[in-house]
C-alpha cells in the first residue's frame, strides 16, 4: 500500500537521522510509497534496523552530518547504488535543555553543529549533486521553537530558527535550477528526542498529557504525522512550494489556549 496515496515510485531519497524517531518512520514511509531510500545516521546499527523495517529498496550508510567528507561519502554511495538522488530529508537533530545562564558552551556548540551546520552541509552537498539534473527536493526539519521561545531550550530555539532562515535562502538559490527547498516545523513529537525532557515529569505519559493540553487538536504528534507531511512536500503535488516552513503543530502556534480568557 502506498503511503497516503502519494507515489514515490522511482524516486531516490536520502534521509538523515534514520536510526530513530521521525527519520526512521520517514524512511519506512518513503519505501512503502515505492522510493529507494538511503537510511543515513551516525548510528549505523540503528540505521540498519530501519532498513530491515523498510518494505522496499533501502540501504544503511553511516553519516556524521557535521563533517563534509562524511556527506560526500554518503551521497557518493547513494549515487553508486541508485544512480542519483532526487530527495534529501535533513531529519538528524539533537535536543539539550537547561537553565540559560548555566548552559554550557559545549552543549551550545553541539546543538549548532548537528542541528544547524549539519543541515547547512546537507543542503550544500545535495545542491551540488542535484543542480546539474535540474530538479530535486530538500526538506529540512525546523520546529515551532523557531518562533516560540522556551526559557530552558534557548540554544535549540536558535538552531531551529536558523534552519528556517537557511531554508529560505537556499530555496532562493535553488529555484533558478529547478530545485525546491522546504522546511517543517513540528509541535511536540513523541520520539526519543523527548527522553531528556521526561525526567522533569512524574512519568512519560504525564509529560505527554501536559504537552497535549497546549495543542488545540488535543494530542502530541506522532512520527508518522510528520513523515506523511514530508512525503506530501516531496511529492509532485507540492511543485509550487519552496522556501516555506510548514507548521505541523495541531494549531499550537495559531493562538492562545481557550482557557486563557477564563
């Protein structure tokens, strides 16, 4: 069965952060829709498990998104195995939180390196590869944190705001070459990225329930919610969408909770 009716037959995709969360489900959904998928992650064992979950043509590649040489190796393998790359999804990301005044430079640098520099290097490498063919799609993962600050996630907010701005700039460059560049800004997503946050709550279900109260649609997003939207943006049905960040947030950034007026 093809995911949500969106055919990706013949498309060749590279998905970073493929070992877990949104990246893993994005890989499996692309494969289900008929695409050939490179499941890329610094955690090669985890990426190989994702390949096993893919009902289609997929392979695992170790990728350190912070290193240009690692990007070159990953895309070289993709071209060698599949002939070309049509779609890059920059899902790789990390999250760290803490008191702003005590937040370490090492943690700041780690977030910048993976979330922002990693996305920059991916866009750059993919643009160089795809531009000669005159087509291609790059999809970056931003966050509602790009426009809604959090006192304990200032560095994370900065990286995701950077991704949104970077997406616009790279889209302007790519448009003249037939390439599209988009971003997604999810609300809270129930993935391993929340593992560092649940220590501040009585339990994981309690944390998710409190997060859901902030979302008008009444629930936290699943990785499949995000993966389905990624497939939509990557499809020919989104042919005139570039430079935009699509909010997949259940209405969270649209207004204040109704109880605000009580």
